[in-house]
C-alpha cells in the first residue's frame, strides 16, 4: 500500500494546479488546534525540521498542504523542499522554506499588516529519509477574539475554513489540545465532534505534558477514560520556548521526549504508546487504511477532474504556429457567424440564463412593443372638438361647406399618420439594439483567447448595422408617405356614410346594428325603394341616394371576428356618443353643427384604424427584410473581406502569455491525472 501514497500526492498536486477545491475530498490528515496549543511544534517534530513561520497572533493565514516523501536508503541523506508554485526550484535550506511560506502567504492574503485569511492553499513537498510518507494540512489556529487589525469576525472565518477541511468523511482529524488546560475547553475536540460524533476518524494529541502541575498527569485522557476516541490519544512533549530560541535541534529534543516518558512514574507504563515515533507510526497506519477504504471514490474523483481538465485544455485551442494562423482566424469567423444566425433562428445557447433571447426577443418587439407604442401614441394624441372645427373651417376656405371638405378628412388622417413615425422608429431602434446585444452575448473561447479579433468583429458588425439602418428608415418613410399620398376610402374596412331611410342618427359603433323603423320595413317591401338603394361597391359619384325623407348616417360593413373582440380605434380615440341630426340654418359665422365634428372624427378614426393595422403588419416585414435578414446575408462576406487578409492575420491571431501559460499548466494537470489514474486502476494494492 505504500506505493499508492506518491500517487495520492500526484493527484493532490494536479488538483491544486487546476485551482480546484476538490483536493479536500482526498484522504489527508488535517491538523486542528487553537493558537498556542503547540500545533506548529507538532508538525515540525514530525518533519524533524524548523520550517514553519513563528510569531504572535495568527501566523498561519492560509492552508499549508504538506506532502512528506520518505526517501529510501541509497537515495542519499539530502533533504529538500519543493513548492508547487515554484516547480523548478529546490530548497535545501529549511530557513529559506520558512521565508518562502511567509512570502507566498503575503502574496495570497496580503501584506504583513493585513491579518485576513484565505482558503487558497500553499503546497509544499518535503523529501527526506527521516520523514514518513504522509499528507498533512496545517490550518490557521482557532481563536475567540480579534486582536489588532484582524477582522472582527476572524473567529468565524477561521472556524468556517477548518470546517470546510474536516467535514469530508475521508479526512483524518489530528486534534491538538494542551494537557495543562481542561479538556472540556478544547476547541479542536469540540469542532471534531461536530463532524465526527463517533470519534472514528479523530486522533487526539496531548501536548505540554511536561508543563502540568506537580502531582497531576493526563493518564485518564491517554487511556480513554475521559474522552473516548476510537483512534485514541497520543501524548507528546515539545521543545520549550527557550529551546526554540536557542535553536535546539528537534532530533535532540525527541531523545529528551523519550527520556521524559521513560522516567515519568505514570507515563512509563504506556511509554510505547507515547511520543512522536509512536504518533508517526499511528498516523501512517491510519492514513494507509483510509486510502484503501476510499480508493473507489478517489478513482471516481480522479476521472471527473481529468474530464474537466481535458475540457479546459480544449477551450484554449491548439497552440499557434506560423502555418495555422489563417485557419484559426477563418474558424473564428465561421463560428461567430453560425452562432449569430443560430440565435436568430431559435437555437438556445448552452450559456442561456433564462428569459427571452435572440429571435424570440425580436418577435416580442414586433408583436407586443410595436402595438403597445402605437396604441399609446394614438390614445395620447387628442385633438379637441374646437381644433376639428378649425380644420373644418380652414378646409372650406372662402367657399364654405354644407358639411365639410375632403381636405378636412385628409388633413386629420395625415396628422395621425405623421404621429405614427415616432413609435415606429422607436421599434426600429429597439431591434437595432437587440441585434447588437445578440452579438455581445455570443460567447466563444476564441474571443477570450484573441481579444483583437473580438473587437474587430464587433466593430465590423456595428458598421454593417449602421449601413443597413438608413435604407430601413427610408423604406419606413416611403410606406408612411404612401399611406398619406393615397387615402383609400374604398378599403373594405373603412366605415363610410350611406343614405338610407330611417331615423336620422349617426352610428358611432361598428358593432351597433343598423337602426330599423317602420320606414325601413316599408323600404324593404317596396321594390322601388330597393331599386334606388345605393351600390356599396361603386364610387360616391355613381351612387344614387334616395332623397325622399332620407338622412345621412354611418353604416359599417359586416362585422369581422376582430371587430367583435376589439373596440375599433376610432371609437376608443374619440369616445363619442350617437348624436341626433337636427335641421338648422348654417350661417357663415356659426359653428359647424355637432354632427359634422362627430362625423369627421368617426371617418378619420376609422381610416386611422386601418393604417394602424397596416403598420402592425408591414413594419415587422420591413425590419426583418431590410435589417435582420440583410445582416445575416451580408455579415459573413463582410467579415471575410475585412479580416481574412494576410497582412492582418499576424496582428489578430496573437495569444496572450497568460493563455499560453494556462494551457501549459492544464496540460500538466492532464498528464499527472492520467498517470495517477493509470496507476490506480491497474496496480494491485
């Protein structure tokens, strides 16, 4: 089973290189203890070297993943350390290792004045013939009160960090507690119990046994009578502060520890289960057992991370060389164009976050926004009766009219048609901006890799939209002008005046039935009367209205489903009632009779309703043809003409040094994980 330990280290390195949090799922020993509990001394005694930073307050401010590699005999007595963030440098001086830990901690967390902590680990591997093959994690010491410039919630931050590491069921917890403090106050055991209530994966370590009061000892704890742990407690003796200040060699201190346990009246009976040699042996045995139990889970974890690393490598694309720059540029152009057309045609991207997207958003602008804006404009543009009276007067000129001139009708219609331009142009601008947003939402790995290509594509696309914008506006203006130039009073939906017998009223609702009376009934029974009824399909000049006691009123054509479901615009706009026509004398200085104003409003409103429906139908077609489809037809050609040039390829296909380094890093991760997976799945342990 010993040969599996280097493989676990290799996996740990690979996951750390990939900057994943998955390393906490691997079997490892996590050292937990409060500040001043002797946690650092325990680690240094296991390694046999002074290498950890020391000081007052929080010294360890980020996790230190310590991989110990035992060198076999014949490989030399040389000891050295290697950091994962400095893979090509060996540290043979352990004082330099301490300085590098301090420097990297400041790099990760901040300067010396900043006492915050981080979950990003430092990976250190130590090779020595005097160390066991183990993986251990040193964490910030538990504290209860913020001191100096520490964050006010430093106790919560450290606790959350520790819990993150020890929560995994495969983690062995090395709970450090000083023997000269009541065990009930041990912070490390309290946290360990939260995640390991049965005590099946917690090893207790009692430090400072030599500092207990005279006449007292920790035998009840060490023998499991006070606090039961299935993996038990191990008592150790660390160097004193005086020994540390005097640079006393750790290996000499280990000899002193063995002497202490041998001479102690109580501990001598269990000396074979005390001290660092026994602790190291115990950790090694428990660690190997946990690795064996977790092997299937480790293989699954390895396969998942290998897949993720391979995907990451693919996302960076192939390395650039002189011969493939043009091919890469062409591929970017094709990918971008395909993504653009796909978004318009209804293909949902993998990065979709909800809501309407692409072509669906454009359809909403056509179906909802355009109609709402037209309705809002028509409803808000209110022309008063007095203004209509002025229109009637002005259109009559010096001649005067019995009712009103055709010019009054056409003037009022054109006024409303002119008002439609603003909401229609707003719709055009909405479509324009949405098209540009669609492009900005296209996520291609090559855009991150080649930002110069992305910026040029954006610029070319916006230039294309601006070019298409003018003919689109021109077409819209042409359609509006056509509506103004020819007012089609023969349109089948236009509510026109007709002469008929009956009560002299003006119908104001196209859904209202034609009023009937005894005169109507007699007219229907009289063939002569029906012979003189007007021809609805003939022009006004050819109609033959009956003049025998007949009066003018509006008679709509047959109701359609739409008219039944929706109140006509002219009714909604003017909200008029059914006026009664009264005979009277029209003087040159009198107001137009009320029925003239109502009649003009009804006729104009009926026709504007027709124009509004035309705009709801035509504008989406114009925008789709002149702007949306035109951009799809011309985009790829313009991109090719503007970008696919020999003199531009070298400037556009330039990879940042960061991308190149990231690709190399993840290729190393893939190689390490593939190697580890191969060993785990083929070897017999």
